[in-house]
């Protein structure tokens, strides 16, 4: 079973060698590596050409003008030939048994995708504090419908899928998916068959000053952008469901993050809206009972500030 590893790179020359090396050292050796450089302005070309020269039988390099993550993945998928497609961010790494572990799961013909856990590592590869394994249900499509696309999934380097499933997803709209392609892939494939989520930590997610983790930590500073992103994602998922003739649809009304952020952003107190969001929190399948009580109390406190008309900018109230 040939596995194609797609590595999209943009200005990660300093991490790229470590990423590729972690693939070359896999215990499962039936793979190919497709590196798509998306218009890097650092010395990525030099690094990639050196990697390719040393591993010409395993590595294919493609250089293109910058199109964003979606455009790079479109190119990588079109060039890949494996039955299984695995994604690896250029700044992340895998443990040596990663491919062997996921191939074992793909022996089950019903499984169209495999996800696993990632440890947090710093810029130098040192392990950082990592959250416990994600507890996800077997039916991800049901969870997505119930929560209106809540984000609670592993990132790109933990994702792998059968080619025939991804062929229904790719090519993606590269303008809409310049970033956060992991969300696009996860949401769409969840409606195509069984997705296996492993508790194993099979790689390292690198946290540094230039990756998406840092960007998302400050996302509450721009709630309008966050709301627009959720709206675009829901529209995209529903268009995909229509394309594959699936009658189900995701609804913004079920999305707690969207409804709560919009309420804070608008800054107008409403008893009805307050009650609706409390219900969403209480029904949220990803919260424990103690989580639900905590977030309800926190939400009521912030709502009371709007009710009492305290002078406060929307951006100061948005974080949840």
C-alpha cells in the first residue's frame, strides 16, 4: 500500500529537513514524498533541492507561485500517486511508527480516514505540555451536524485518507482556503465514510513564532474575521454535502462559538439570546458537566455587563 506524503512549505526552510527526515526514518517504507513549495522567499528552494538530490527515488519537488495552503494541497494531491494520502506540515515531525500505525488501520476497507494525536514541541523540538488525547465519537459527521462544525480535531500533520475519498474533496477553492485546510479536509471527508481517531501520539506539532497556533491565540482580537470564517466554512460544507447528494446540512444556529462570539460582538443584551446560548452550552457534546457549569457562569457574567450597560468595547468582551 503506497502512501503519498504531501508537504506544503512556505518559508519553513529551517524546519523542513527535520520534517522530511522524520518521514525517511519511518518503519513503514512504502511511501513517496511530494514537497510543494508555495512561493517561499527564504532559502527553501536550496534546502528542497538538496533533499531531492539526496533522495531522488523518494522525493518529488514542485515549486509554484504563492497560492496559499489550499492551492499547495491542490498541487500536491494532483501529483501524488499513493492509495493513501498523508499530510505533514513543513514545520512538524512524525514518530518512526506513524505510517506503520495508520496503514494497519487502513487494512479495514470501511475506514476512509485516520487521525491521531500530536505532542506539542517547541522550535528546537523539545516537548512541551500537551493536552490529553481528544475523545471523539466514531461518527464525526453526526458531531459536525450537531455542533454546526465545532473545531475539536487534530491538525494537518495528524491526517491521512484514502485517495478515492480525497478525490471527492479536491481540488478545493484555493481563495477560500488559503489557510486552515485541515478544517476543510476533516469536515468534508467525515461525510464520506468511517474516520478512525487513534489515541496514539504519533508526531510533534511545532509551536513557534510564525505558525498558525500563535495566530489563533490572538484571533479574538478580530471577531468579525472569526465570524466570517465560520460562515464561509458552513457554506462550503453545505455546498459539498449538496454535491455528494447528502441531505444533511450544518447550521450556524448549532454553533456555540459562532453564536456566543456574535452576541458579544454585537454588544446588545437580549434575554432570549442569553437563554438560547445557555441551552447551547448545556447541550454541547464536547463539554463535561463541570465545563458546562463553568462556561454558563462565565457567560452570564459577561452578559450582565452588557445588561447593565457598562461602557466596554466589543473586542474586550469577545474572548470565550
